[in-house]
C-alpha cells in the first residue's frame, strides 16, 4: 500500500473521503512547541501557516499540533502526521531536531523542515532567521535614544541565538554612543510574563531608559509606559498597540514568505534539502515601523543601516572586534563566519558580566 | 558590581506589586483550608480569573467590572470543585488537580481572541501629599487599589478568623467536622462558601496579573503562581499574618534576585533563579524547627471527606 | 429529598460500572463542547477513544505508544500511592523525576564513550539514587524539623528545574552540539540506550519496571507487614503508634520509595524515548501521576488502568488535534471533564442513593 492509498483510507475513516479524493491537496503539518496563544514565537509561526492557507486555498491542507514537548512526544506527533499522509512537516523548535531526523528516516517520501537546527538529511531542510540583523538596528536606535547611557536587556536562556542578539545590539549601540552600558537579566524561563514584568521594572529602577527584550510578552512595554520616558522594542510580533511610545520599533518574525515558497516547491516537485538562514533582505526578519518618537536623523540612520544589511553591503559582525577578554576575534574588515555565529557563546569586548555557563 | 544601583525603597514598592497575585490567592486558600478543605486547583482558578477579567475589561472598557467578573468566574469554577468534593464526596487532592487541568484548558479556549490585545488601565488613586512623603510615600502610598485591597483582605481574614463567631464556626468545621455537624452547623454549606471565597480570591489574583502587573493575556500566563500560593499557605502554618509575610518574602526574593542580576553581582544565575524557592524552604525550616508548633496548626480535618452519617 | 447512605463495603458492581459511566458522561459533555466549537462530536469522541486503539492507519503505531506514555505515569503513581495511603504527601515527584534523569544521564555522559555491559545497570542505580536523594530532603526536614513535606517537595520541583537548565546549558551540554543547549542523545549511545525490549511493542525497561512495581506493591500491601503499617498509619495514626509503627521511619521509607521510583521513571525516559537532557525535559509526568494515583484509588491495579486511560486521552487528544483541528486547550478541558466525572461518580460505589426522608435514628 503506498502513501496515497494510505491517505485515502485515512480520509475515508474520517468520513472526509469526498473532499480528499476529489482534490488531493498537498498536506502540510506544523509542529509547535508552545500554544498558539503565546502571542510570540508559536503565534508567529501559526500566522505563517494561515498565510499558506490563504495563499494556496484548496490546493493545500494544513494541520498543526500545539504545545508539543521536545522529545518522545514530538517524535510521536510527527510520526502520526506522516502516517496521516502529510507531505511536508515544519518542526518549529530547536529541540525537535533529533525527533525530526528519526522520523525522517522512517518516512523518506515525506519532506521535513526544521527551524533553527543544524542536522539535515535528504528529506530534511533547516531554516532560521538572522534576527541579529534586527538587533543591530535596535542597538543603533537605543544608543541614540538613551540619556542615562544604561540599556537594559531581558534575556531568556544563555543560548547562542540570545548571546548573538546581545552582542549585535551592543556593538551598534557602542558605535553611536561610546559611553553606553548594558545591564542583562537572564529570566531563565521561556515563558513567564510576570517575571518579565518584574525584570523590566528592576532594570528601569536601576536607571535603564531603553529596554531590549529577547522574551515575547508585552510586559516590558507596559512597565516602560508606566515609568514614562523609557523606550522599548516589540519582539516577535510588532506590539504596535504600544506605539508611538514606549515601543519605537520592533523585530517581527515573518515566516510566511518562506513557508509559501517551500510549499510551492513541494507542489512543483522541486523541493530539495537546503539550509536557509535569511535576514532582513527577503523579509524573514521584519523591522516594525520606527515611530515619530525617534528623531528624524536617527530614523534615517537606522533606515540606512537596514538598507545596507538588506543589500549585503554591511554585515553586523564586521571587524575589528575583540572578545570580552580583549583577545582579537575579527580583524579590520573581516566578517564573522556563520559557524562561529551559530554557536556563539561569548560576549564581545565592552560588555560586562559573564555569559552563564 | 553596582549595589548602589539598588534602591531599597523602590525595591520594597516593587515587591509589593510582585507579591500581590500570590498573596490574594493564598489568603483565599487559607480560608478554604481553615474550613478543612484542600483545594489544589488554585492555578486553574487563577488563570480562569485572568482571562475572564481580561475579556470583560476589554469588552466593557471597565477594569473594575473585569475584576468583579474575575472573582465571579473564579468562584464559579471553584464550585465545580465544591460540588464534587462536598456533595459527591470525591477525593480533594485529585479533584483539585483536575480543576487546574480544566482551568488551564478552559481559559485558553475562551482566550483565543484576546492575544495581542491591550487592556484598559485601572486608574491609580491619587493620594496627593501622602505619596510625597520620603521613603514611606513610595513604599506605602504609590500603589493601585488592588494592592490595598489585598492588604485589607489579609486584615479582614485575620479578624474574621480570630474575633467573629462565623470565623469560629469555620475553624470548628475545619478542626472536627463531625463535632461541628453534631452541634447543628451545616458543614457542607459552610465549606462551599469557603471554597467560593477562595475561588473569588484566586480569580482576583489572576486578573491582577492579566490586567495590572503584566498586563496582557497569554495562555498559561500564571506560570505556576497558583502552586506558590499553595506553598505559602503551608509556609504560613495557616495564619493570616504569616501569609502576608510568606508572600512578601517570596515576592521579595524574586524581585531582589532580578535586581542583583541587573547590578551585575557575580553569583551563578541558576542559583539566583532558584533562590526564591530555596529561601522559602530555609526560612520555613528555621521557623518550624522551633518546637514544631507549625504542624499543630494544620486544621485537623484538612482534606478528609465529610459524610453526615447521623 | 435525595440523600446518601454509606455502604458498609464499596459495591463491586459499581466499582466496575462507574468508570464506564464516567466515560459515557464525558462523551456527552465533551461532545457538547466539541459541537460548540463547530466540530462533529461523534467523530471527535471516536478519534480520542477509538482511533489510537483500532484505527487501521495509526493503531499499529499508537498502541505501543500507549505503553510508552503510560509507563512513567504508572511507575511514579505506584510510588506515590504508598505515601498517600500513609498520609505522607509527596507533591514533588516532578523534581525527583528530573533528578533521577540527571543522575542517570550524568553517569552515561561522564563515562562516554565507554562500551560496557554494566553501564546501563549503573545508570539505573544512579537514576533511582538521584530521585531518592531529592526525596530525602523533604523526608529529613520533616523528621528532623517537622517541616511540612508538601511545601518542601513542591518547591524543590522548581529548584530541580533550575538544576536541569543549568546542566543542559553547562556541564552536560553536548560538546559536539555547536554551542546549543542539551546533552548528547543517549539513543545514539548503544551501551546507555534504553531500547525497546521487543521491537515494535513500545515495551522498554521503564514499562517493564512499571509492571514489576505494580506487582511488587500489590504484594507489599496485601502480604507484608510494612504494607499493613502503611495502611494503618493512613487510617488511624494513633492506632498505628500503639501498634509500634515508627512514624519517622514510615516518612523516610515512603518518601524514599516514591522518590526512587520517580527517579527511575526519569532515567528510563531520558535513556529511552526522550533521549537527551534538555531544558524542557520534564513535562508534568510527576504532577499527572498524582491524578493517576487517586484515579486508581491508590490501588496498584487501579493505577495501572488509570495510567493507561490517561495515556489514551493524551494520544487520542493528539490525533483529534491535528486530524480535526481541535485546539489543544479543548483537549485539556476535555481531560479535566473526564477526571471530574470519574471522581464524581465514584460516589456510587461507596454510597447508596436513597430517596425520601431520613428514617428517625
């Protein structure tokens, strides 16, 4: 029995035989690590899924599973999706890496796309976003906007993605403001809005007047609004409800173009295993509107930086750059390679404190 | 390291805000446990209060109405527990856990349309001159109404349990339900009322999270606060004043560790992050080592099924 | 006027019938909820309860998965049931589960890439010890300082989570993992892997251990003096003291046993289906097991059945989510309802329902 007949019998058992057999749409599965209602990481991936549905209409059927723990449950969920006839499965969390590889071995005809991982196979692609490009823009604006020269940073866990963001923001804040200092709080949770609120309050009380966040809730925005004269940036989603102040810009996860492209490739039969790490240029990293609270010349400078990164003319990690202990990392004009960036677990020179190990 | 950056006055004010949700939930649970009922569903009632209050505040534009509905919602949910444990005499531990599971699911279900919405703000009372007093003004007179309400509730519950006849009856029911029943008290009704009060307090605490402290709706946003509230009641050895102490201790350490991180103190982050739990345990050990009076304070009928056999 | 009259003995007929009645009631109430969400209730209910077992497409895969999911729940719940019977409240099995997994995986990662027959047995011992040691903290604080074990065991869950995060990010981080958090995958380390004992059955050492625990505790409770003491301490602490039961020893034994079993569950999970230590490794088995223990009325056979039923709703719930687009929140609410009904209708096995006025006593 091949997979098509499997699909047909599965659909028959569900009493949906008519719909499935008539059109035979491409079935796309999404596996989420959190609930769609998290308003951040998973919420944005699901927006990508909805965009796929809107774009392809009846030609595509999407299914999804929320709040899938990383480990045995992920493997089961993906196996069941593959058994039910999914043609393409997006696994949207780093921790799904080994389960994706295991399931992909069992279902060579099913295509898998794994977000933020590094293991690939003939039927497993990886994709991720160069969020550090967005961080560079935030750093530049923050460096200009701060008057106390203290910038607060709410981080989740000390993983390379987060460390990369801190470094990128710091480098660009220092470029425009040599006196700037970063205060970093590690929340040690992926998700606890109340703790994020407390962290933002603590940073503001210790003099930070710009808050950057690598956590997804709007708690820092609300804390900044209460405090007055504190600026923030939206994270994952635009958080436009706090514009024009305190939210003066944002980094938006925009997976829709990539998801549409990959589904199209499956429809066309041109899908191949690839490694995609996209940034501002193709729109995977969106920069939300820079509001009027930001002076016009700063806004222009930020837009120039965005344009330079989009055109590939500028890389946020360009030498000369030293590591925190003063040892040279990148020589004048040298650009960081992706391997180092992917596993980045050190601070650049000028940052205080240590990356928790 | 920059300890100078930590201002004790500001810290004190912040810890009061941070502690209020668990304080509210814990003071409600205290009354429930004093009546001899162990409701482990605090987390489920809090999160239900969080979404019900949020939704009503957004729809009507009135945070006050939101808070009231959150209390009603928490109480309504708690009565599922009440009917199951008091009328159908189900096991309290398991029913409470089931209530948490149900509340988390139910809240997420009704909250689907409220992700990414900004709720209306509750105006802070302007205490004028009082708020300008140095130190005290910031610590005591710069808060929102719910913080004061939570403090008033602690005093009210303390006075109720200690001085009123109704409070005495409630405690009697919790100590020995058979004796209370023999004296003609309606054990089941009294307990249902206590359970509903606990649910209303938990709902209010949840709404304080979603409407004031964060303020935002996201699934599962209580992130374990209900469990901490349960622990605080035990910590307090079932005394109202010590519930306040426990909640502020926990909230205080939680806020302090974030401040220490921001000040760049060289202590491993994971240790700082675990510190609220560790400090609570250590303080409890120190208190309970004192001749073990704590254990004697637990309501004797706590968690036991009551059946009026005569 | 309806009133309840206590049965002298729980009714055997109702003991069997009530779970079925509860499932039926849940189908009605849950079906109503699914209908309100715009889903076909009959299809939804069938997907949850029937398809994991008998669907021609999935069942051959899902049935073994039931064991994988139920194994840790049963193993932990069996341990907890002893303490619960004796009135000793270990709410922190989740933390003991984490520490068992860390201890067991720690042994394997420290000895990597040693290929020796004794590695896996050593990990099993370490896993049990890890859970046991974490449970000894509330036990010793309770016996020494009379500190309440509910609070200590519960708060230690959060401490264990921090230890887990710290290990996943630091000491146990995979040196070949490109800087990402999480340990090596023990499934790829044959000497340490907890593989299926019979391929395609889902039966791994953890499931075997769960079955052994069910039998052992059954024997303990019915045949052994310790089982008698545990039951006596729960029913009447005073009588237990007169009978010479040492309450402190009971605390240490019950917390220790439940901790060790939870630790074992963690070890078998990390060495088997889970594969690796990572930040979100624990997923609530320790808390769900409390429900399983009471759902099974603290009886070993009851726990076995309750664990399998919970596993069924998890796996059926997953199928319902992606096949029918039912949100995971609705599945959670559905599980809550099922528990409500199971707990509520239990009244029928313990009480007669009488109509009419009470006879004068």
